[in-house]
């Protein structure tokens, strides 16, 4: 590993105008991190990564590097780009255990974070670094959001999230209230009553989009995000159809193949898949069959009837399956909008917030998927960095 990482680092041209950095949504200072490592200053390289992106280790594993940093590397024009993801993974995971700093000196103000996905975790860490007393409210039993309850272990080991919880949350005295959904027993108004100066909402998108076709409620039909939450509680049989062909659908298909499904067909309504190339390539390698240009018209006990996307009439055909998993993205739940006075959402239920996270209520901020719809981890982190600054400004101005 180390030899490979050093070989990759030595290939970097240390460009004056680094395209890799421009292609990274969070503008990781790639050439300077690489140079620090080559000079033997590994801890400084590690701190540079974490300072810019608290989820650097996660991003090193699950970002779409082909489209982002590596896809923009100048060396990629004529040959292989520098594989910065491997370098980032090596530096961040090596440095992580050295992050033992305790809490910053307290500034006397409390902030509440609702949701512990990439958006909430980023805000929590950035506000704690500034001395805020931070409490995270999480409806599930552990932190991480989609990182823990969506993305499978074979792509993102959960030990990274456990390490994150220890290094970034417990050591910095960030409190976590697990199994606590805000908008249920506790409301946002209760948090304000108890002295939280501002509140951040990063609740993501957890309501599966539905097909609205006959048969969708039958017993052998499931939604992708529910399946990934705990695949072992599902008994799919040998033959499975996955409807949808985005990255989440690839996770569903690849997990199901690992859990003993023998024959899995993934249906896309388009002529190609929406998933990233590497996820698609792995799915093909692992035995997933892709069928293109098909729209589901009905689900029966025997399987799914699809029609051609262009010409539906007369093209219907039954594709047999023991189980069907619908994975066509997600939308937000409306628990907080329903229970919070004056908190605006758009027609799809996404929270209305500007680029700095200001919602329709001055003391409430939001970012991540609950504002932007289903996107990516690095986008949630990048947006949340701006929002943490705006929350800091708001809380200091209203002290
Ligand atoms: C299957 C799947 C695979 C993906 N793969 C990738 C990938 O490879 N690379 C990539 O970059 N992106 C990927 N994504 C997208 C990425 O995971 C999301 O964009 C990202 O997690 C959004 O972060 P977030 O913090 O906004 O929301 P989430 O990660 O959804 O976190 C929201 C958190 O809020 C909690 N919550 C919700 N309501 C409440 C409430 N009322 N009270 C308290 N807590 C609440 C939830 O339990 C959850 O923990 C994938 C998404 C899915 C579904
Ligand atoms: S574009 Fe490629 S070669 Fe240039 S600094 Fe970035 S990683 Fe190095």
C-alpha cells in the first residue's frame, strides 16, 4: 500500500494551477497535501485534509473520483491520473488516530444539530472547533445517516464512523442523543426554550419515491433504502428485479448478490445507467444483468410487467422475479415542517434555504440532501462548511 501511495505521489507534477483541486467540490489542497507527505510531514498533511474536510476518510473511499479530482488531473489527458483517492485514504486513516485534542475553550453558547449524516456531522465538528456546546439529535441508534444505514460495508467500513464518533464527537465533548427524532416527543420549539441559540437541520431524504403502479404494495416488493437499512431482515429468494439504475440501485444489487441472490436484473428506463461508471462496472463484474429502455407498468405475484420506454402499447412483457426492489431515489419526510411554525418547504417537501443555509426562520439553518435533494457526501460537506460560518455569525450577532 505505502509503496503504491508513494509511487502515485511521486508522479504528481505539483501544478501551479492544479486542475485536480478545481475538480474537487470541496477544493481539497491536493498538490500541497502531496508535497507535505513527500517531505515526510505526514501529520501536517493529515491535519490539512481534516481541517478542510472532516469527512476526508469517507470521501477518499466513496466520492466519484473519476468525475472529480482524478477526472481533472492533468496527467489523465495522456495516461493515468494521479490516484489521489488512495493517497488521501492513506494519509487520513494514518493521521486519524493522532487526533486526540479535547474540546476548544467554551464560548458559552449552545447549538443543536438535527440529523447526524455528513451535513450534521460537519456542522457539529466545525461549531465545536469554535467553542460551541453542541448536541446532536439522531433518530436512529447510531451516527452516520446514509453512511451507516445506506452505503454497504464493502464500500465503506463502519469502523470509520465509529472512529469518527470517538475522535471528533466524544473527545470534543459533542453530545449525541440517539433514537431521538425531533418533531416527535421533542420539537424545535422545545430546543429553543432550552437555550439553544441556533438549530441546524440536516435530516436528509428518507422517504422512498414510489412508482404509483398496481401491485406496488404486494408482499414481495420492497424499497431500496429500506432494504439497505438492514438487508438481513429481508428474504428475497433466488431471482430479483431491481427497478432503477442509480448509485443506490447499484448498492442494492451488489448487496443482494452478496446475500445469496442467484439471478438479478436491474432495469433502467433510459438507454444507459445513472450510476457512476465504477459502480456499474463492479455490478456487471459481480453478475448483475442490465436491461435498458423499460418502464414498469404493473407488479404481479409472478414478477414485473415492463413496456418499452418509447412505445408502451403492445410492448408489455412479464419478467419473472421472487422479489422486486424499487430504487428510484428518495424525497424528504415532513415531520419537522409539520411541527415547526413558519418553516417553509418547496412543493417536493425540500426545505427552503439559501446558499448559507438560512431558512424561513432566522434561528434555523439547513443544508445537505434535505435542502438540495438526493446528492453526494462531498456536496453536503461543502455546503455545510458555508452554513457553519453563517450560524457562527448569527449566534455572535445575537449574543
Ligand atoms: C444507497 C445510497 C448510496 C449512496 N452512495 C453515495 C456515494 O457512493 N457517494 C456519495 O458521495 N454519495 C452517496 N450517496 C448520497 C449521500 O449519502 C447523501 O448525499 C448524504 O448522505 C447526504 O447527507 P445528509 O447529512 O444531508 O443526510 P443523511 O445522510 O440522509 O443523514 C440524515 C440524518 O438525519 C436523521 N434524521 C432524519 N430525520 C430526523 C429527525 N426528525 N430527528 C433526528 N434525526 C433525523 C437520519 O436518521 C440521518 O441519520 C448515496 C445515497 C444512498 C441512499
Ligand atoms: S492535476 Fe494531477 S499532477 Fe497536477 S497537481 Fe493535481 S494531482 Fe498533481
